[in-house]
């Protein structure tokens, strides 16, 4: 268990599933912030293709580092 990710999630009030649904909505509108990897059913950062989030887990630290989240 990565306590840093858990604390970040608690502070934000968001879960990985919340982010997933938000980005899926924006993706349907053609304005997703992430690149969809449909084979693995995950979203990746457009800058480098690294894993960003899936419905069950988010890389909270990297999302904040790259400015996708502001706490």
C-alpha cells in the first residue's frame, strides 16, 4: 500500500473511479487530457505514454506533479 497515494486521494475527495468517469465523459466530447490504451483499459499521460490511471488506481503523485491535479 502506498500511503502517499491514499493520503492524496483522501485530501482530494476524488477516487480513481471518479477521475476515470470524468475523463471518459470528456473523451466522448473529444477533449480528453489522456491517451486511451484500450487494450489494457487504462489512460496514459500524453507527454510520455506512462500509466496515468485506470478505474481502480491512479498515479496520484504523478498527476499532481504534472499539474493535472491541484491540492
